C-alpha cells in the first residue's frame, strides 16, 4: 500500500525525551523557572521548540529564540546522546528496507543534529534522505518539512506515502500535505491526541508498521 515511509525522529525512531527535557530544564533555569515537572517538560518533545516556549511559558518570539539558543547550548554539550533506540526499531527498519520501501526522516530536529543521531545509532544507511528543520527555524513546522522532503525527492504521487509520528503535529502536518499518518503509541503523544488529530493507524510497537505497509 505504501512505498515511501516518512519517519519522525524524536519519540518515534528513538526515545530522545530525556536529553530534550534536560536541555529545556537548563534553558528555563536561565529565566529563573525551576522545579518543572516531567509532565510539563514532556510537552516539548516533538513540536517546534520556539513555539513551545511561547505557548507554554508565554515567551515572546525574541525571548523564545534566546531560550532556544540556551537549549542548544546544553543539548550539543552532550544531552543529544541521552537518547535510546526503541526496542525493535532497527529490525523494523531493516525489514522495510528489504521489502524495497524508501525510508525518509522528516523531523523537527535540525538536519545536522538528526544526521548526527542517525550516524550515532548506525541507522543512516536505512534512509534515503533526512529532512529536518533549519537552524534559524525558518523551516520548523512539520508541513514545511514534509514538503521540503517531497521537493528534494522530486515526489509527485503522494498516494503511496505514509508519515509515522508520535505527536499531533506529525498527524496534522501529514494531513496538510495530503498523506496518511500512522501514530505510534510508544512515543510521547497519547491515543487521544493522535486519534483527535486524525491518525489513520495507531501502533503500539515498531514491528506493527510492517503489517500496515
């Protein structure tokens, strides 16, 4: 049914939440905001970072950009590697590749950081292309990232493309680009969030994706 599979990275391919939350906590501390709960910090895993600082803490855009700079300061110092592959993910990527599927990463993480993480896991070989955000955040919304991937792949037929992600922004971005989305329940979004956004499929383990495609 699907020949091209787009994967979100954070919360979908790997559990990068601990590192992201560590760096968000570091950034917030620069503004005297401390003692935030894990639930509050989990909201940052997936959506664009600047928008999250603005939405959850009322920062204006300039303040949110500075918070992002603090976040990256800590993240690149080592938190980027506080990241664990989900069980069964490598086997799933290998199986999809053997079936002749084209795999692409479509992530809100900056491309250079996504490349670093995939090389760290030894997964770069599975993906034809890595579409991420830009460091200046001019491309950060999932819709724009997916469209960028399509442009770079010179892809015109979207009927056989599937997006895989764990948050509503993955589902909404896919819908805005006219493609189906499979929500993953092992990531950072809830069943209610993914169903509410209109995910066509829901899976509890990476291996279930093989049956869908």
